[in-house]
């Protein structure tokens, strides 16, 4: 029985540290590597912060992105994620940031042309394609190097909010938090027991050594 308990303790500790290490890696990748989740793991998520793809993708929705950066595999109906320069109204200046728009085509020069969702239903005209700029006069042309990936799924913020505020969502959150706390408590308890056992073993060894010395004397 003790051997089984020891094996269980070892497995529990390994799983605990593997999960912690994985979470630390995900956090580090997200913080220190631009578009790191998609580049490192091949899949990632972004939160849409503009209304350029409404009503298909609403502001605040989350999108799942795969690391497909080959424009030759795209079709006009596809939604792609890329970095570009544009004028940001909120900050009042031109910035470089991640954008989610429809793919249109690739020019002979290798420039990737895109458009907003409002022009998708009837097919965009050339005059309706995105006109990216680094500043007021200098245009910016999106290339393959700017591609982050391809949209594969959308998680509606309204659906997500409705779920987590529903009785089922609250129950799921409570259960998962309870399981996590329980796991941590069990692991800490096992560590404490292990530490106490080591103290007992050490004390027993000292007592045995003293008894042995007394016997020799």
C-alpha cells in the first residue's frame, strides 16, 4: 500500500509541476513574443477591438487563429489576421497593430489586398479595398511577412457572457475552482506529510545511532 501511495505522490507532483510549467510558458510566450501563441503553438486567440468585421464578427468577440501564413492557400472568402499600419482614432495617430479582415488577392508584386466585411456580400470593388498608410502620405503594403494566420472560429462575446452568467456557467466555474483548490490542498498536504515523515525518519535514525553508540560503549 505504501508503494502505491508513493507512486501516486510522485505522479501528482509531476502533474502539478508540468501544469505550472506549461502555464508559465504560455504566459511568457504571450508577453514576450509578438503573436507568440500562434507562432509557437500553431494556434492562438485574439480579441477583436474594432467593428470592421461586423456583423459577422462583433467588437469584443474572440477569434481562434491557426498559423497559416501562405497567401497562396487563401480564398477571397477567407478571414485573415495580419499586422499593418493604420490611423487609430482612439490614440489619434498612426500605429502598427494586428487586424482581422477579409482576404482579396495577392498582386504580382506580392502585396496582399484586404477588405472590410461590409463589402463582402456583393463582392468588393477595387475602390473598396483597404488603403493602409504608415502616415498621412506614405502607403503601407501588406506582405506575407505581415501575416499572423487564418481565422478558423469565432467565440461570440455575447454567448460567452451569457454562459458564464447563467446558472450552468456559474456552476462550472465554482466546480473548476473547487477542484483546483482541492488539488492544491491535497498536494500541499502530501508535501507536509512527506516533510513530517522525513523529520520522523531523521529522528529515528538519530535514535538508532545513539542506541548503537550506547551498545558499543
